[in-house]
C-alpha cells in the first residue's frame, strides 16, 4: 500500500493502482450499479483525447513545460488506446457531477506519467494530478465534453450497424419483390401488396433514423471545453479555449466547435435530451418491426404463417417442437429499456440548477446503455433473424385469392355496390371472392385471373 492524502485526510491506496486517493473515496462512496466507467471504452478514450488536447494547448501557451508535457501526453495516448481501462474503477452512477470520473482520469494519467520518467506512483511532487494533468480544466467542462466525444464515437458505430441492417432489409425486399400477399390495416385484410413492399418500408424507416442520428452528431460537436467551472474561463490562459478545441478536433479527426456562450453551454443539457429522443425513436421503430416479424411468422399453423424466421433455439421445456421468435423478442426488450432510459435523461436534464447540471453521470450512463443495446440489437436482428427469413409463397397467394379484401381490387371493374354484395356473400358462405364473382357472373374466369395476375396494378407499382 502507499499513503495518499486529500482535504479529508490520509488514505491507503494499493501500490499497484494507477488511481489515487480521490478515486479510492469515490469507489467507497458509489457502490451503485456495479458498472465502472472503464466498462465504456469510448468514454475512457474520450477522456484520454481531452486530457491530451489540454496538455497540447497548455504547452502551446506556455503553461506546461516540455519535461511535464511529454510524459503527460504519452500517458494520455496510452489511456485513449485502452491500456488502462481497468484502472477506471469509479461507478458510472456517481454524485458530484462527474468529479470522481475526472479525478480518476487525472490520477491514472499522473501516475503513468510518473512511471514514464522513472518515479514511483504517488510521487506527486514531480507530476501532480491536479496541478499538471488538470491544469486549465474543471470537471464541468471536461466531463460534458467527454460525454459528447464518447457519444459521437458510439453513434458512428451504431450508424454502421444500422446501415448493415437496412441493407439486409433491402435485400429481402428485392428477394420478395414478386411475392403477392394481403396487406392489413388494424389487423384486418386490406388490399394486396407484395412482401417485398412490406420489407422495403423497414429499409426506408431505418434510413430516416440514420439521418436523424447524423443531425444529433452535429449538435454534439459543440463543446464548452475551456469554460472551466461555470463557463467564465477562470484559471485559463488567453486563447486556451480555442486552442484546446483545435487540438481536440485534430487528434479525434472530428470537427468540434467552441460554444459561443460558455456559461450557457456549461449548464445546458438539451443536446443530451435530443440524442436520447433520437435513440427512443430508433427503438420504437425497431420494436414495431420486431412486432411485425413476430406476427407475420406466428403459428406456424395456427397463426399468420406468412414468413419463417430462422430457428435459433428450442422454445419450450414442455412443448416439444415449439420454436419461439426469440430474436424479435429481445429487440422488443431493448426498446423498452431505451424508452425508460429516455425518461431518465429527461428528468435528469430538467433537474439542473443554476450554472450546472449535477446529474450528467446518469445522463451519460443512460445514453451509453441505450446506444450499446441498440447497436448490439441491430447486429443480432440482422445476423440471427433477417438474413435467414424465408417466405411461404404459395400460402401467401392463396390468402390473397381467398381474402374478402380482394373485392377492393376488383371494385373498379364491377362497381362498389356489386363489390359490397360479393363481400357479404363470401363472408356469409365461406366461399372465395373468385367463386362468388363467377357465381354472380360479374366477371369471367379469364377476366378475374387477369386482374389477380397483374401484380403491378394490384400493388400500385408502376
């Protein structure tokens, strides 16, 4: 053990630990979720980026000497490259507006920098976590910026998975382009369509959500780095805010913009509400798609039975042969979680007071969870479900021929009144629309078959 101290007194810290006294107290105080900040690779990476950008700006402006800058920068690079994720041990849910997270980063970087120059961990008289690593910074500009950098990394990864899922839906739309079926409104037979048209809507709706995510990424690119405690830039040299923003943009290869009013930007969490809202939108629409897949594959003999989902596991401990739609079901549960997280983000954002929002840790945790679940859910839905879907082509055609909804397609030829009479007779007798139409001599067999055979006209394709 080694002995470290803070304003509360002395505390023993494991000799091998790169974190120090401030982190140790936070670990003791916040045994909440069991999930540490080190669990989120992108968040630790973001902290490394920010601390490196700050070191570059301070060195550029003469606030950090070269002998301090070089080891601190090297330590920052190692942190962002993932070498010390296990040292970020503070619980993701914490009091203090993220101060414990910032302290954890400062201590890990300082102790690694000390090692680099040949000193022992804890010999802060040479490189200090606050005097040197945290120079020109406050938790109140570092932490929210880290959330934004991390969210941009995660959202880009989510976009990549959404694109792959969208392409999978597009491939199925092409595969099923000529498979005719009955469309439904309010779960009742409506008018004919193709199964390809049904799957093409999933392709399009995913593309719309990708566009919304790109809009949020642009909003997240505005940061308050350099504002320090409340946005007044206290304890920073002239030009620091613009310099650190420039360096952050360069090392992340993403353009960040310094907020026009740093005081407003420090207390405003509206962008996180927007990001959460988009995640909820994605979740809701994915869940609707999952609902459709469960319905269309239901049965297989006593349900819709229109498509077949690839079987992934036995569905029952008591019913032999039963297979459940487990992949769409897990997507539904992801959606429920994301919707709940959105409420958490909303409440936490509303609870901000005066110059700071103290509840950004739960905002970060909720958003990270939502994005991670959605990304993994998209990959799971694509690889274990959508890619392997098949259609019951002959059954689908039979349902069109037997559906009373087919009268809508022939009503322009026989008139609305006759179509209504056909529907009533078919409903009452159980006969097909074709049988009733021929029985009433409203169309010949050839005329009826020509209408049904014109898939393009039936389904509105031109």
